[in-house]
């Protein structure tokens, strides 16, 4: 009798242990933000809250600063299920789902709040099924910021001021098309080589959000900054469908909710920091101008035509209609 009881107890414990081991899920999340960037701070909150709310059944290991590879490599790994999650730039996602290039249509988003309403609402509804087709679950859009123009030659107050300047952009068609439209001599240089290229005069300038310009001290070789808000960049929190399927429905709800919370935290931190960073750079003698944007926008015709060909006229028109309908 006692032996039978012991056997039953051992069996029950083994089943419980096996069940617990089976339900434990460990995720890898890779992204390109530095360890002190708001994206990583928000990612740390996400990981902490998911673990706490699932009572340790779901844990998230973070790999910032391209620790798992370049942004395109990490996204490829998520699609293949090798890496579970990423915070991927919209330009990287556009290589797999072209409609993501519509987010980069120059001057189509008027400010940060407008971007939030579009990306959190109709754009997500539109894009989520397309991401699903390539093996990704769309969790939320985090912030990277509006992109500004820096250079070491002169203030840029009108499009005429940029003519002939060698400006580095990422290898993304929408970015390059916009800079070419306003007269820049566009150069594609690896981001890891950008600082040296600017110091050596290989390029005259570059474009990036204020947070990148400040945190990487790009202003040390770039005396002039123009706030032109020409293009908005987001980080998109995606998870592979294979990884998503390992979660229970209850865990999926928690992961979605905590991704949303992290999204809001990153936006708050990024935007608060930008104001402080601009003030600090001005105190260091950096010339920061806020030119009239209308002349820049008026020159976007050629860029719009290139983008329309790339994303398709229907996608282009849908995005423009979407941004105009969401105020």
C-alpha cells in the first residue's frame, strides 16, 4: 500500500515537472539600439513585466546594439524562427513587406502624435496580415523619431543650401529619394564607418533622429543641424509565428499588453530626451535651425514618383489617404 502510494507520488511529481518544463518559454529579442537608448530601457521593462506576470514561465533575453547581427540579419533570423523577437526598422521590414516603405513617404506625417495615431490604428490593421504571410506577428510600433539633417559646411535653411553637399543615408530607397529630390549628393556608407567618414571629409553630412545624433556625438564633426522632420522612423516589435505558437492564449495577451506598455514608455523617453539633447547641443555651440518646411516638401515630386513605383500606386494612395483621414 505504502509502495503504491510512493509510486503514485513520484509519478505525479514527474508529470508536474514535465508540465512545468514544457510550459517554460525563453525568448531572444535582438535590436539595434544601444544599451542606454530608450529602446533598450523600454525593452528591459517589457522583459521584466512579462516574466513577472507569467510567474517566470516566459522569459526574454535581450540582445541590444546589434549583438545578434546587423538589423537585416536579425530580422531574417526572426522570420526563420532562429531568433524569437526583434525591434526592426520599418525599412528592414519593407524588404519583406513592401507596404512598410509607405511609412517613409517624406512629409506625410506631420508630427509625433500624428504618427502614433496612424501607426497604432489603421496602419497596424493594414500591415499585420501582410506580416503574418512572411511568418511574423505584429506586436506594436515603437518610436525611433523624425529624421534631421546635419552637416559640417553651412546652415541648411532652404533646399538651395543642400545642393552639392555629400550626404550619407542608409541604403533605403525612400531616404535616398528624398535627399536626392532636394539636391543632395547621396552617399551610402556603412553606419559603423559614418563617424570616421565625417571626420575625414568623405561626406559633408548625414541624416538621423536627434537621439542618434546626440548619443553617438555625431555633432562633434557636424556643426550645423536642421530640424526638417522630413521622414519618420519607427522600430516595429515583431515575433516569429513559431515562437508565438509556443505561448498559451493567456501568455499571448500578456506579451501584447507589455509590448504596448513598452511602446508608450519608449515614446515618452525618446521625446523628452530630444528636447534636452537639442538644448545641450545648442549650449555646446552647435547651430540648430528650424527652417520653413514648405520649400522642402514642394520638391518631393520626384521622390514620390520613385516611392510610388516601389510600393505600388495602390499602397501609396492608401497611405496618403490614411494619413489625411487620421488627424
